[in-house]
C-alpha cells in the first residue's frame, strides 16, 4: 500500500494518527487505540519510498542532518497531515496526524463558553495545555477562528509546522512556519512584534527564551496564545515559573499575576459507548484571588480557586469528570483514570450518590 492508500484507510476508520515503523504493520490511532491498517509489516524500502513521496529535497536534506523533523504533508484528495519523521534503531519511522480542513467552532466542539471570553480579552497570555494528542491544536484553532470571525485584528501565528490554515475574515491573519518561513520561535517573535500584531499564536513555548518573549509580548499590549505539555493548570504555572532562574521568580510571579489571563488544560477521554472520545477541560481564569496567589507564589491554592470559581467559568478536572460520568458519557474507570486526584473524585461521587 502506498501512503495515499494508508492515509485513506485510516480516515475511513475515523483514525487520527498514522504510525509507520519498519518491521511492523502501519497502525492508526482509532478511538484511543492503535489498529493495523496495512496487510503486512512495512519494509525499509516501503518507508524510504514514503519519505521520498512526502518530503521535498530540502526536507530530506534536513532529515539527514538532524535525524528528526516536523513537516506538513498535503495528500491530494485526502487531506493535510502534520508529520514527524525520526530515526529509530538506525531506520526511519514517522507519525502523521490528520489536520481537518474545516476549522471547528467552539460550539461545535462542545467547549465551555468561557473560551469565548478568553478569546475576547485585549491583552495577556492564554495557555492551552495537555499531552500529545489531547486536542490542544484544535481548541486553539477554534479560539483563533472566533477572533477571526468577530474582531478586526491582525493575527499572526508561528507554528512548527502550521497546522490549521485560517482564511482572513473580519481579521487579517498570516502564518509563519518554522524551517520554511522562520528559523526559530525566538527569531520569529523578535520580528513579529514589528509587524503591528494584535494577536500572536505561538505553537509551543519550548524554552526559556520563547516563554520570556511571550510574556514580553503580552506586557506590551498583545494577546498571546500558546501551548505547553503540562497536565493541569497548577502544573502549568509551575512549569512557566521554573523555566526562569531562581533570582527572577519574584519578577515572574508579578508578570504572571498581571498578564496570565487563563489556562485551559485538556484531556480526551474514551466514551462509554466506545465510539469516540470526549474532551475534559480544566479551566483557570484571571480573578482577584488567582492574581493574588500567583503574586504570592501560592501555587497550591490555585486548585481551590478553580474549584470555587464556577461562576467565572472555572472548573477542575474532578468537577468536569464527575459531570461526564453523571451524564453517562464516560465510565467510572475512565473517569478515575483521567483524574488528577482520583481518591478525591471517588469520594465526591459517593457523596453525590453517583456510585
């Protein structure tokens, strides 16, 4: 099977990611598990042929030099795929994630309305977090599309690679892709600030320089969106803080208290009927209490702020997982498996008569 046939087979079975390794059948991520979509194991020749199909000569050269690259592959009549190619035991492997052509709205994704509120702030930082495959990029795309539909803004995205391609609507939007348009996030942010942006999307805050540049952009009046691979809101604040040298922590706590508008941490939970997955979001927004605890460095107190902040649109993972279970969307096993505090969730469910 060629790459087009493999990708088509994956999409026909509603898969999200195609995994290709030498010596193993091609497998697709379907409803959270990996299922074979090729008849037999892939050979080294099969994988090399696929790489020659999906990579340009310049990308092949980068792969040889760096042994690991991210690219966007557009398969004619099939779709767009974010692709990571890597070396494993002296051979190449790759993972290709399907990027939908149509950008889903916040409503269509079933996301809480508070995400519109976060997308509507004038300045500051909004961070969407979660593990790989948790839907961060899709949630961010929906928030950017909401701004694009409703605000007269100059929106600039910097990604590795560009995933969702937005068409300018009420806003003007442009995309920068690492390796093609810019050499690094740090370099891109330096020049993006000279291009009169209102909204900046940074694909991922990977290091101290990128985080510091994002904070600076927010302090100078821009709305900045980005992602981190953290698993809850409190951990996100800790990750940002600990990226800085210890002697700067007082300054950074002040900056976060003034500029961090919200954190959205996301997990995808298999549904009870086995037909798909549902998003569970922990949400923290900037309130006087959150600002106070950020300034003090009282990271542990943020969890109670989130639990008590329902009127402001905040919710903890335990709260949303409890609701998903009560609504019959997920099983008790999946709820407890996804919980940050499973013992506390189980006790809550017992007290509410859910189990």
